[in-house]
C-alpha cells in the first residue's frame, strides 16, 4: 500500500531545481518545475547509481552528473545515453508549503 509522506518544504527546492530525499532505505529526487509543479523520481541514475540531485535541471530534464545522460523527470524516460533504463516515478504534490510524495 502506498502512503503519502511529507518530503520537504516547497521553499527548499529552487525553481528548476532538484533535492535528494531519503526514506525507508531508498533515495528519491524531488524536482520543482519552471511552473512550480513538483515531481519525484528514483534518486539514483539507472546507469551507474549516481545521485541525480547532484545533476543539472533544465526545462523538464535532469542530467546525470557522471556521464551526462538525461531523463525527463515528469515521466522518468531516459532521453540521452548512456542510461537506457527509465527511472521509476512517484506521485508528488504540494499545497504551496509542503511537498508530499506517494511511496
């Protein structure tokens, strides 16, 4: 059963930014889009398990800091190699103050 948990404050994430969130032995990446929507994916690159929160966010993409692979953080789709396995995505929402994810 999936539960909603409070992951952070919206103010903790810069516009077009990403932060790392660890919960239950798993790492997540939480993104804030240019339109203040929030999204959540696995926190580790599917190529070599590097923390995506150390990567570059631009438009709706996260670039892995190790080999410059890229993912669409809205869908988890691998967009640029070397990653060829998509990221798992998780529901995320904000009330304007808190960010909650469904895990």
